[in-house]
């Protein structure tokens, strides 16, 4: 695995986690939304990730030799496969004066748990930071290698 593979893998992780943070932000923003264009309350969304093999063309003789040494290894990144709606039931809250209350006085609220979303947001943020750290570490190693080559 070369340094540029590290950049591709880290970039795919940062991109996936950024989208995950966007979806979580949407869930938090709509935690009390009782009306949507589709009708009914907002339904929580979640991101599904999948590992993907990164293209590994032989750009140099070193790449070709590396593929001979470890032919079974293919660097893997991550991509977002789909954004799915959570099938958990909606919350019912008794509030007979709410404009969206049913005939029994209950309002149907989204299936968004704010505490769970905050934990997911922290997790996505930490994953994003880990990918940034890996990216920066690879960059620093390349710069140090160039410094050694100058001497």
C-alpha cells in the first residue's frame, strides 16, 4: 500500500462521515416536525456504509512489485450505499391543543431520539477526526522522506 492509497482511504472516510453528520443534523433539526410534504411526521434517517475496493492501477514499477509481493491485498475505502428511513414507531404525546392533534388529543412526533442522535454525531465527528489524523500523518511521512532525500 502506497502513501497515495492512504490519502484515498482517508478521503473516502472523511466524505462518508461528513454525509453521516449531515443526515444526523437533519434528524436533529426535524426532531419535532409533525408535518412533512409526504404527510405525517418526519421519519428518522440513517446512513448505510459499505467497504469498497479502491482502483489500483500500476502507475509505476514499484506498484507492480508491490502487487506481486501481496497480490491478495487491495486497499479498501468506504462509501455510502444508501440512506434508509428508520422503521421505529413514532412517539405519541398527549397535547389536545396542538394543531396536529388527533381526535383523541394525541400528537404524533418523529421517531428521533435527540440523545441517540448526539451520540451518533460525536461518533461521526471522532471518525472524521481519525481520518484527518491518518491523512496528516501520511503527509508528514512523505514530507520527512523528501527532507531525507535532500540531504
